[in-house]
C-alpha cells in the first residue's frame, strides 16, 4: 500500500530568486570615549604681589606674615640731600651716596662727587613682607679703599606709612647715637601699596 500524498505537509522549496526588499539601517560606528582634560594642579599661592613692573630675577620677594598673604610694594625715589656736614676735617666737601635697607633688601644710589648737596634722583622698588618692619635710609661719604663715613640716617616704620597715598617730603638726618655729629636733610618720595 502506497502512502497517501498530503500536499499540506510538504515543505516549499526555497525561493532562490527572491530578495529582501525591506530597508536596512546600519548601526553608527562606535565612538571613542571622551575624557575631560585633567586640570593642572597648582599649589595655593603663599604671597600676593601687586601687579607692577616685572620683578628682576635676582630680587627675592619676602614671605608675607600678614593674614591675607599680601606683600606690600614700596616704590621710593631718593631725590637729593642738602646741608650735609663734611666728615673730613681736611675737606669741606664729600662724595655722598644713600643706602636703603628694608628687611633683607639693600639698594644704593650713585655717589656724587665733591658736594654737600647731592642730587641722586634714583628710584627703587622694595617689598614689605612684615608690616612692622623699618625702612632705613643711611647717607655715607664714599672713601674708596677706606671705610665709608656715616653722614646721617632716617628710619621709617612701614606700619605708620599711609597706603595708596604718595608722600613727597624732606626728612631730617639723625645720628646713629645720641649726640652724634650729623647735619642736613634728605628729600624722598614714596608710595606704599598692597
């Protein structure tokens, strides 16, 4: 007996001529992960200096002892002196110059030969780390190979100087010790800022 032929159970042959007509969407290419640039690490500033003329490489800015970390800038011009007393009993003139000292900083004007009324007109920048420090101006008579002779001094206390206010003034020269022989005065101009 031959099996009964049932067409409904036959598997239709594959249609080799047909093609897939639906739309095909290609996935976008994978993108490389984006990393935010790493912020550079900088140590917190310890002192703040007013923005002025660039600091010379050999100038060491003092560390501030103020609570806000600010360093004061003192711009000073030493104009002239008058009425100085000669330190040499054999001469009625001198070769004066002025030295400015603040904390560890020292600046010196040019020397002017054979006069008791020198004109220097030299300008310096000094930095105030300690607001209780003292600015010392000392006038000397240049002696070459010998020690220079002291001619008088002025002391200015940084804490007593006005801020952001130019001062243009003559100051009387004082002796190193009471009773010392000095004379004359010095003309300076300065401005202290923080």
